[in-house]
C-alpha cells in the first residue's frame, strides 16, 4: 500500500515538483520567488510524483530548510501564508520528538524572530536638549501599535497550529516592554507620561492588540506579564513625580501672575475678581480628568497631590495678602477681591474634603476664613472711615444723609454684583452704617434735632427707609438691616408707657445683641420718662436678656 504524500514532497531531482528551497544560497535570500505565489499558482504534483518520492533529506537539512522558509515568512508580508502553513503541517507529521521542536532549533527560531521584531519595530524618538521640546511619544506609540497589529495578526493563523506563535508573542511582548522602558527614561513631561501609561493600559492591553481573540490563549501562556506589571509601577511612580512638579509649577505661576498684576488689575472687568480661583480650579481639574481616563486608583493619588499643592499655594497666598493688608495696601476693590477669592477657594477646599476624608482641608478653610474676616474688617474701615465724621456733621445740620450715601455708592460702583460676595459685603457695610448712625444719634442733642427736624422719630424712619432704598439698589438681595432704626424710631415717637414697654420688649427679642445698657441709654436719650417709668420699662425687658448679651457683636454704638 502506497504511503500518502504531501504535495510539498521533500524529494529532489528532475522528476516531480521542485523542492521548496532549491539550494543553500536560496536559504539566505529573503523574499524567495518560490514562496511568492498563491497556492492556485503552483501546480500540484502528479500521482506518480506523489507516490514515488522517498525521504532523501536528513533531519538537519529539513530543519534548516524549514527555518529558512520561516525566516522569509517572518520578514516579508508577501510570502504565501497558506504555503507556509502546509509546509509546517508536513514537517510536523511523523517527526520524531528530537527533530520537531528541539531546543537547538527553537533557539535558532527565537533568534530569527528577534531579528524580525527588531527589523519591524520603529526607532525611538531622538534625544533632545533641555531647551528643546521633549519627544512626542504619541507618534511612536501609534507606529508600534500598527506594527504589532499587522505582524501578530499576520503570523498568528500560520504559526498557531505549529505551536510557534507563543515564541513570536513572547519576543514581541518583551521587546515592546523594553522599548517602553527606554521611552520612560526620556525627558517626558506630565501629559506625555500620561499618554504613555494610558496607551499601555488601554490600547496595548486591549482586545484589539495583546488580548485579541486570535492571540489571547497564547498570550496567557507565553507572555511574561510581570514584566509589564513592573514597568507600570515605574511609570506610575514617574507620573506622580512629574504631576507634582507640574501642579506646583502651575500654581506658583498663578500666584506670581497675581503679584505682578495687583497694581494694574482692571477691576472694571468682572473676570478679574474670579480669575485666580478659576485658574486654580482649571489647573487641578484638568490633571484630575486626565488621571481619571487612566485609572480610578490613580485618580485618588493625583487628587492627594492636588490637595497637598493647593494647601501650599493657599498658605503662600494668605501670607502675601496678610502683608498687604497689614501694610495698608489696596483699596476697597482689592479688599473685595481678597474676600471673594478666599470664599471661592474655601468652597473648592470644602468640596475636596467631601471626596477625601484624609484631606486636611479644614485647616486651610479656617485660615481662609481668618483672612476673609481680616479683609472684611479692613474693607469696612476703609469704606466707612469718613462715615463717622459725616454722620456727626449730619446730626449737627451741616450736611445731608444723601451726600454720605452717595459717597458710599461711588466706592462700590465697580464691584461685580452677581457674585455672593457682593451681598455679604453690602450686608456688612449696611450694618456698619446703621450702627454708626445710632451711635452718633445718641451722642447728639435731641432738643436741637427737634428744632431742625420737627418729629425726630419720623426723621429717623425716613433715614432708615432711604438707607434701605440705596442698599437695595446696590444689591437686590441685601438684608433689611434698617429694622433696628425703624424700631428705634418707634421707641422715640411712642408716648404711651405701656406701648413703650411692648416696643422695648420687641426690640430686646428681635435684637438679642442689644444689651440692657444700650437700651437704657436709648430711653434716656428719648427723654420724657420718670425714674420709676424707666425702671418699669427696663424691668419688662429683663426676661429676654442673657448674661452674655452685653454689647453689639459688630460695633458698640452707644457705650
């Protein structure tokens, strides 16, 4: 019975088909024409040729010829893959263990694969000096991706059944990691390091590359993934370092820009009041968003870096602003800018504290609140330093209240009204002016006021309504701080002792910060009460007073 022969017979000679590789010279040639055509272009041997051939090649010769064909196949995409696949099937059929897959032959095959890998892989970006732009890894990584996808998917169908695909995957994977390691050692900035790590995690390890359906089974067996794990840890460490350097530098530049612009800042542009916290927010959020595209665990570590650098920035910012306030630098506009910036930064810190329980944001928020209080105090002093003198002149009949309020309006005309800080500042200024008004009222002579004003209570009520009108024009959401003046006007105008008791009780209830001493002074200034009547009125208010209610919290207006 005749032995069935493969169409790729191993016999040489004139009869029958020509051998796959004809001589030793052709073994070293790449792109041999004998492998260029398709299977349809090669005539199948006759039955006589298939039946009469005998093995007249030694195992070493046969192995060398197979290796030569594989070398050509590895190096050239033009080689007919189906012909190579049939050759490998024949080579495996009936071969002894020492002939098929021997250690020596596998080493030779690995060497050929390694040479092919190095020949196909693109060159790393060239080194540049410190003054030049660092290399862009994205172009190189795209080239690597094209090579890996093209070569691995071209070789996989042919080499998989022969059991040789694992060697190819191992060589390509090892070389890829070594190239990534060399690329990581270059002078990469934060964005480029992000790109490198993101490509490795989401492109290289995706089902379109290393975990492709044609490759996955062999990757699990042949690829040393620990190499990649070690590289990822190194890349992550470098990324955290360059990110900290980038964030620190970015925040430092923002602070330096603020120092340079403080004298020339255009406060007519509302953006000037939010630019610094906006720049800080954009810097930190851009880094966080970049980290989120890579890994959630990486995002947590990047946020901790952001928080640490933000706290350093805030301490420097606070020190700078405190020196300016202490030196009396900056008018109402700059002080308002400081207050608004403190509030916006505090909101950002509070938001980060909710997402990171370990964040020391509370300390930084407290420091910002202290600076905000210091700036608010200085602003009130700056904005109302002439108010006391003007009110004293007003109660003496030398000026008008509208003139005082007009000067106040001019100081705040360039402030941005849309932000919450504007309402907070207006409320504080409003309270301060009401307090100074009452203080100067009680220092004035009521008899002289009656001669000029007639009904003093009516005049006080009109002044209170005018203040509310002016401050409402400044900010529609301002609180009605004039209610204390309206209540004082009611007490001054009240003639009935019993009704006066009710009015005083209401004032003590609605304004617990008004002390017994202050209310008593208002009643004495009002006049018209005997000692017994004054005592009776004060007795009714005692039930609402606590021991701690001894003075105004914002200003003492009558002590």
